[in-house]
């Protein structure tokens, strides 16, 4: 499907077929989706790519991506931080990396309504969430990882914990569909949400230079309503380069397509579709000759860096387009209003 929309007399064109085909082409026969040709794989970005595949209609390939994850899950419910050609590369067991499977599987279900596959993936999801909850601090934040020697690193990351909050929402939605009661997950979500809204001192402040620390609490739905609007407004000038996109780090002249697309998702989640479309339009021409998106670029010199065609960057561009233009039944996945209704009913 080639998506074309008009905004203020300007055409924004996203070739979903092309981007999804890139992801499918780079996927290995095992189902693994590396960052780029010959590159490493991490489970979080692997899932982001699988979600792009699913929106683009590559359902079998997305399913295979999740099956690959289930096959390599560790005994404690986690995954290693990264792999190369299916073999462990970084044996850190990251809570955020390990829990994102819940978002991917729920997203797959929203598109396919495949209850049998949801049932099949329940155990990998359950074990992953239990792994993360076992590393929740009494004050609600989630410790970020276990070292390769299985020692808990008691640092908590705001971006990672925000992502885990979204994972808990999706895991609980899966549990509801499958008629599983998970009161421990409900309690963990409530404690984590409180920490994300009111306990910023609990998290590693050195990461506040990163734009994800700015918008992820909103993207995850931990911060909503007027508080969300205030949070986005407060640091808009710190991270946003008007007409270009979003800095990855506030003090570096580097715009990334992924972070810009995630801000589009964030704005759409709040219901601010007009501003989301404006931001999305800024990156509409940041593509290679084949139509796939750059990973990022420096400014004002406009140097593309890195030059690799990154799978998860193109995956999240597809997700942003879906949120804006309602391509798939999962287009509302990050919508605050969607979750408000879901949790009421």
C-alpha cells in the first residue's frame, strides 16, 4: 500500500510496501531481524521491526520473528541484550529489552486477531514480565539489568522503565483476553506508574540529555492529560530542531529519524495529530534513493550518519504512519484514549 495524504497543500508520501519489504529482505531465515545487513540484533529493536512487518502485511514474517524470540528465551524469562547471527553478543539481561515482547505480541493480536498464537505466546510473555517484576524496587522503579555474572545493577533508567510500563499494559491486556488473573502485574504497574509520574529522582539523571527521557513517560501512557502537555512543552526547544526533527541528545547536532518518529507517536498518543503530522512531514524526504529512511543526520552540514539502512528505524516510521493515518487495526496502540477506554471496560 502506498500511503499518500495531503497536509496544507503539501503531499506526504510513505511507501509502506517498500519499507516493509526492506525489513523482510533483511530478516534471516531463522526469523531474526538484525539492525542492518551483517549487523547485530537486539530483542527490543527486533520487535520494533516485527511490528513494522505486521503493519505492512508481512504477517508470516512477523510471526516467525516472535517464534525466534520464544525459541531463544532464557530460563529466567529474559533475553540477552544482543546477538550476532543468533549467538549471544552481550550477555547482559536487560529488563526493558526483555519485556517489549508483550507490546509486540499484543500488537500482532490487534492486527490478526489470532487467539491461538496469543495463547502460544502467553508463556514467553508471562516469563518475561515476571523477570522484570522480580527486579522492581520497593519505590516502584525497575532496575535496568543483570550483568553477565547475574549480579543485579540497581540503576534505574527512566526511558527503560517507561517502556516497561507500556509492556505491563499490553501484558495485562493479553491476560484479560486469555482470562488470566495477574494481580501482581497490576500492583507492579501501579507502583511503576507512581514512580514515573512523581519519582524522577529515582532514575539516572545523566540520561536526561537524551530525548527519549523527555517523551517516553508520555508515549508509554504513564503521564497523560495536562501533565503530558506540560512535559512536552517544557523541553520542546531543548530537543526539537524546527523543520528538521528531534535531537537524539540535547547537546549534540544529530537528528535521528527513529526518535523523531517516536515523538510523532507520542503526539498522536495525546491526540495532537496536527502537530504530529507537521513533525512527521519534516522527515518525509530524509530517505535514500530506494525510499528507505536514513538513521540520522548532522546539522547544519547535513551529513548522513550512519549510512547503514537500519531495520528498526524503518519499522518505527511505519508505526508512526500507522498512528497518523490508521493503516492497521493496531493504529491506536499508544493512544491514551484507547487505553483509558480499555481499562474502563
